[in-house]
């Protein structure tokens, strides 16, 4: 079988391209030669979370992975049979559990039985969606496509040690339903979760209050705030995740706590991000968009996604998916939005 060569420096050129290239190779059965991994980053090559994702795909995908080690800038992957069963993966650092799942979930849908995943690492870390965003925004979108994923967030984990634990059960679903997300419909409610671990209660309270102030002119607004104890979190950290539910949509926004960044700024940033989606009538937020395209590309029918912005991540994913699957993407400006159409061959 010939090798499909993918340039890891294309477009956004980050870890997402490497993770999705592995996932798409496993799904399509194409042998992958991936070079220039994370070439656009200050420290090129695989880091711990990328390495865990690639090894996890190889394990679930029953394939042979060569060259995968910390700092590697090229790998070879020959896919095999995708198998159900129980799997445990440990990032070993605060590397993002959610980013590992970005690679694993699309592959698990093609297994020959239920896939039970247990992943240890960072659940709420910078430059990655928090686990509550996965739970409250992304997985509900997959459910609309007929994809059954149950999640249990056992323990939160933060930079620098990680230690969080997430468990999921994924049921096979080789052909998701098309995603028809063109009109949001009326706003039903805005809610959110603001949390910290092993820090004073006033911090998540201030995050929630700042977000609420930004969104104060919207009705049905309620943001919870809480402090996690020893049994619920390892280490010190926090995050705020906001959701806006409409008749036909769920939009999300999130920020992760950082040392030295005021709680008010964290809440305001999340609030402004969600408000930007609502004001233009987006149906899918910019963060969910690039993650959903790999599923829409496998659906039995055309998907349409109305988004506020077509990010560089999204454009990179569209290019990458077209290298592996018989699918066509198109982007059409529509007033303040962009309509992405996904047409599987």
C-alpha cells in the first residue's frame, strides 16, 4: 500500500493537524507518512499530549506507529483493525485530555464494539477546550448527529502536574447523521459553570459575575460557581465555561484560569466571546466548528454549518480531510456569517 504524505506545516501547522491526520488515516485505512510536525511552533515536533494522542489512535486503531517520540518531526503509521474494548492513556503531564480525545473519538466510532476510554492528564489547561466545554457543548452536537458518547469527569487536573481523570464510553457509529445548523432559532437560556480548585470561593464568584455583566441584557441567564475539593480535583486551577442554548443550537465559550490574570478578566473574555456568537446569529461557535467537520465529512448526506468566522484551524481541517476522504467543502459568505457546506462523495 502506498503511503500518503502529509506536510504537518500546512496552514495552521500545529498539533491539531497531526492528531487529525492520524485519526483520518485510521478511519480511511490509508498508510500515513507525516512530516514537518508542528513546524510552525516555537518548539517543533511532538510534545507529550501529541505523543499520547498518536499512540492512543494507534492502539485503538490496531496499527503500527513508527518514529513517535518526544520531539519527533516525522512519523509513519500503518492502520489496522479498529477494536472495541477498554483502554487507558496517561499524558503524564498537564497536556490536554480533551485534545487527545479530538483524535480518539472519530476513530472509536468505527470500532467493532463499545470503546471504554480512561484518560489522565490536564482537563482545564490553556490553548485547549476545558472538559466542561466538551461535556456541555461538543458532545451534545455529536448526539444530534446520532453519536453516542457518555462522559464522566472524575477529577479535574491543571498545569503543571495534570492528574485529571476523564472516562468515556463510545458506541460505534460509522455514518453520523448530517449536521444541519443554518438557523439558530430563539434564545432559550444562557448558563455556565465557573469553578476553581483549592482556591477561595470569591474567585469563581467574580468570574461568574463578570461574565453575567457582559451578558446582562440577555434573558434567562444563570451561571453556577463552586470550589472543588480534594476528591474532585488534583492541584490548583479553574475555568469558566458558558453555553447559550437556542431552539436549534448550543453555543459555547470558555477561558481557563491563569496565574496573575484577574478573575474579572477571565469572566469578561468568556462573556464577550459568547456575546459575539449570539449577536451575529451563529449556529455553531468557532471552536466547535473545526472539531465537527471530521464527523460531518463521514455523514450520509450534506451538512451545513453557519459560523461567525472561518478560522485558520477550520481551513486547515478542511484541507486535511479532503486528502483522506471523498468529500468537498465550500464556504459562502452570508451577511455577518459564513455557511460551510460539507458534501461527502
